[in-house]
C-alpha cells in the first residue's frame, strides 16, 4: 500500500513535467521514455489472451477467433512478414505461410494510414458504415470486424486461407511462434482466447 501511494505521488509530480515539450515542439527524452512505457504496457495488455506452447505433434497450430489452422512443420517452405499499402488508404501487415501443398495461409492486421480524417463526407460515410455493421452484428451474433475482409473477385483467391488479427502485437506474437516452430523443428500451439 505504501508503494502504491509513493508511486502515485511520484506520477503526480512528474507527469506535468513530462507533458512539456522541448523548444521547437520536439519531444523530450522524458516524454519518449514515458511513451515507450505506455506502449509496453499496451503491448502487455494486448498479449493477455495469447498462449504459445510447445507441442509434440510436429505441427504448428493456431486457434484464433476466425478459425483454426494447422500445418506440418516439414511442409512449410517459407514464412514471411511484410507490410503494404492497400488502395492508398490502409496499411496491411501480413504474415504468410507457404507450404509444399497448394494452400497459402495469410494472417493480417489492417489499420487506416491516418486515424483522423479531414474530409467530413468521408467521416459521415465511415460513421454510417460502422452503425450498419454494428446493427448487423447484433442481429446475427457474429463479429464482422474480427473476420477476414474480402472484396469479390479482387481479393478472393483460390487456395488461400485468411485470418484477420485484431492488433499488430498479436500478429507479431503469431509470427514469433510460427518462426520459432519452423526454425527449431519443434511443434507449437498458438492460441488467442476469445474475449467475452
């Protein structure tokens, strides 16, 4: 209890100092450290539902909100992680698993290139689309924002297995698990527990 009070007092005293910027609007080293601590805390929170354990099956397995995927380690020919811009508006970070079979697995996270838009018409359209999505979700009991997004026929690829990740931290953890299994030859089971 004393430690909590001391930390609260310390935060109360130091946070106003951290809120100041250096001359010219640059971020001070204290602000950078605070931002790093906040990012690390956010990353830890994002990984709370993630489990990554070794298994004796000789496969890399993953269980996500959008489904499950399993591949024999000896069938993996390559794994990659890369980012690209989609339609000039979205940044996609993607992990792919290529195998000796005919199916390619894609795990991806999508985020807008700019979080705040200055176009009021676009903002209204996005808000209306969100309202409609929520209404459909409530009626069907499914979470469309957690499902892979496709635009037929442009993004519908035969023999492609797709999973959408809800944050980049989980995608990075998935890639680390996959690469560790493939590199070591030891099976792993990667799970993201579904939130209630």
